[in-house]
């Protein structure tokens, strides 16, 4: 069975791009456009991994990550922060909030697939990485 990835993102273009990359690599993708909805979908669907935008319309991605990590049922799910805020210290903020990894936008296909695969304990499908 293919891994199930939840992407919490309010920007439709980013959602489309990342979803396309992940689906082409054979992953199942769940979408949320707000932080609270993301936490709720994670609780319901138990995804294998969560990609988390930081700037969201309701609670931000750091708060959403902190809520996930505070839940014994959800804290095992790897959370990778995805943000355009490439400011100094941003990575530290993400990790302090409980995120397991960090990717800067714009999203680079190979970097995304390599990071996702490594958190899922998989080897990157080379055909997908080359496309
Ligand atoms: Mn955003």
C-alpha cells in the first residue's frame, strides 16, 4: 500500500505542484487548507507523514505542529515544515515547535521526494526522481 501524505497548505498553486509531484511518485495525498482542519484530518486519517505550510489562515503551521506533537495518538507522525520564510532562525523555530524536518520554498522536486522518502524509511524511486 502506498504511503498516505497530508499536505496542509493554503496556496492553491503550491498545493497543485506538490500534490502532482507526490502523486507521480505513487503517494496518496490528503489536503487541508487550514491548520485546524489539518490537525482534524490527521486525527481521522492517521497519515504516514505531514507536510506543513507555516503561514495559514487560522492557526499557523508551528501551532498546528505543536498540537500534533502534544497528542499521543499523533505525535509519531513525522511533520515536515514547508515555508517561504527563509529568515534566519526559521529552521530552529520549526524544530522547536516539534517539526521533524524542514524544507524551504520554492519546493524542489528531488529535495522533496528525498526528504519524504527518508522520513518514510524508503528508497526514492529513481524513475520518479528523474521525471
Ligand atoms: Mn501559506
